[in-house]
C-alpha cells in the first residue's frame, strides 16, 4: 500500500518546480528566430525599417553630357567641337594650331592640340596614325577604332609608353616615360581635323572618355 503522506510530499515538490519557470514572451517566435514586432498602441503593425544606405557611394555615373556641359566650343572651319568642361583652353602657341588646351590630372597635366590645314589638307588618316604611333616607344600594342557621328567619320588611336623627344622643336626635348598619346582624325565636309592629346598615362587614362566625347560632339557649321 502506498504511503499517502509520501505521495502528498512528492506532489508538492513537483508543483513548486514547475511554477519557477517563466512563461515564453507573448508573440515570441520559435527558438532561433527573432522576436516578432509588437503591435502599435492603435493595433496596427509597425512599418518595416528600410535598409540603411550608409556606406554606399551614392554617386550617379558620369555621362557624356556631364563631361561636356559648359565646355568651350572649338570653332573650326567647317565644324564645331565642344571642349570637355574641366579642360582649360589656351591661346595656341603656334600659328599652325587651331586650338590647344591643358588637360588636368593628379599625375600631371596633359595637353591637347587641334589642327586644320584646309579641305583635304594634312595628309591621309593612315599616314597620321602611323606618324603618331611612331612618336611613342610602345609598351603595348596601340588600340585603334573608328566610329561615325552624323556625317563625320572619326578614326583614333591610343598609344602608351615613352614619348620620344621631338625632332620638330614643338614637343618634349627629352624622353617622357609613363606617357600616353591619344590621336584622332575627323573626316567630313571641310575637313579633316586633327586632334592630339599627350601627357602622363594616368592623366590620359582618366580623361580618355572625355577625349572621345569631344570627338563625338562634332557638329557641321551652317
């Protein structure tokens, strides 16, 4: 026969042990999941907090319009081009130059020169591209491309390496290592027009798109 006193004592101990556990928080999710949002005082559910954008750059990409906006016009016989906004127009240092400009850059300034020798003057496209390539002691194969803008055809070259001393008296008199040359011939009614940009490789790399935007801005004069 079971002892009634012993049974009563065991029951009392179990009751005390169970009552010592706190109940789970109301609305808590299952183990391993975050606790559910508590409702607002009016009974509505709080709106989700948007993800933070802190740490993101938040910059829109630079477009062709941005690079040329407010740039000075290069008025050439038969055509007009727009100088990139950050490039500084200068008085040409030679009567042979139609225009020239400084190209800014942390690695050092570059220079743009523009030429026009009258309709059909200045030699052919290939001859000029080969002449420009020959002014650089190349460290890699030069890049060449062509494209059209309205009635204009643009052929350009990108050459990197050491720019050789000039033999014409209008360029560097010592070798210029770590340099880059961007040259372009623009063909069209009243042309061709010749564009040449030289300077530190890092400067020209950063301004390469601006150079191409300038070429793409070609407009025939009325």
